[in-house]
């Protein structure tokens, strides 16, 4: 089922990231979809900051993945935009990233296709105006549904 939340400015995006960071499982796969500049990396930055990360957060456009160890959690931030062939993922040892417990936030998952695990939750960012986005959520697992519920409750029903 799709859930759309419209009229999201950066303050509300930060709030969503904060709500997600509460009660986080150790293992979770999120696909972040949407055009260039739609807000995927911005969301990841707010998410990492919500977990207490204060250092610089780089976009992994050239490195494909950046890993963060925060408290007892491992967070892998992928950006697959520059992949030409999904098979390149096997050269960076993609299997190892997905075989241990981690929160995987994946930008441009379309470019990785068969090499990626199933996701718990998809978030599609659509540009409404320069400062406003529509977020379209699709939960694909029980855990994904739980997180979506957490987000809705955190934002308050009136915003949905
Ligand atoms: N409501 C909003 N949500 C997210 N970003 C916003 C919003 N309003 C303005 N922005 C701005 O839009 C830009 C989004 O850039 P960002 O790098 O996050 O996009 P992206 O989806 O990761 O793009 P790419 O596919 O190139 O990696 C940022 O400069 C951010 O400050
Ligand atoms: Mg990005």
C-alpha cells in the first residue's frame, strides 16, 4: 500500500528522520527514490544527525558507499547513481555489506537491481516546489509497516 505525505519542507523532513531514528531495528533496508536534487541525501544527513552523528556527512556519489558506526549500529549509505553496470557492485564486495546486521539506506536502487536485498520501506521523493516535497512511502515488510506507522504518528494524522 502506498502512503503519500505532501507539503514536506526541510523542517518536516528532519522530523520524519528523527521519528525514524527512534526505536530503530539493527537490520533495515530502505530504498530512497526520486530525481536528482529531490532530497534523498538531505534525508540521510538528518537521519544520521538524529542518531547523534556530528561529523561531516559526504554524499557517496563517487565512493558508492559510506559506512557509519553510531552507538551499537552500523549504517551503510549507498548512492548507486554512477554505476554503469550493476555487476560493479560485486567488485566492491556488496554481499558483505548485506550479510551482516546494518541499516542500509540506498539512493538510486534502480541502478543496482538484482544485486540488492529486498527493501523494508521505499521512500520516493517528488519535487513539488523548490522547498517542498511529496514523500510516497511503500512498506514491503512488517518492519517497514511499523516504521511507517511510527512516522505517521510522529507527524500527527492531520498532516497526512
Ligand atoms: N523539503 C525539502 N526536502 C529535501 N530537500 C530540500 C527540501 N527543500 C529544499 N531542499 C534542498 O534540495 C536539495 C536536495 O539535494 P539532495 O542532495 O538531498 O538530493 P538527492 O535526492 O540526494 O540528489 P542526488 O540524486 O543527486 O543524490 C538540498 O539542497 C536541500 O537543501
Ligand atoms: Mg544524493
